[in-house]
């Protein structure tokens, strides 16, 4: 799972299905969901997984109206198609992704 550093975010999400995990290192539920997302990233080669630390990228937090973390945002060809807030089990995330 790739962590967004300082490249162009819009370019990162512009093609295909991309799941973005907006998280913070101090967030307990973020730490709980991270291993599940890592597993899914290995299993789902047709989906790009990207992590955005909201403390390092407050501009993205504001732009994408992230009010709670973890927030998972699903993009398809650069357009937001769905989002989930809070902890979720791997199977629930997989079912959610599979709908797109």
C-alpha cells in the first residue's frame, strides 16, 4: 500500500479504481484497519490503494471534506464514487469495493 508523499494527488487517483485511506498515525481505529487494507492491497491487483496522512496533508483533508478518520474514499477514474468512515472488517471493505 503506497503512502502519498508529495506528488500530484489528482494524478494518483486519475485512472482506474483507487481506494484512499485518510488516516493519522495517532488514530487507534486507523491502526486497526491498516493491516486489513494491506492484505486487500496484496489480493486486489485491480485496485490501487493509497494512504494519506491528514496531519501531513491538511489541504487534502479539507479539499475532500474528511471530518473523521479513518475515512476511506473510493475513486473511479478520478471521481469519488463512495466513502466509508470508521473501522470496517476486511470482508466488508471487499464487498464495498466489489460494488464498483
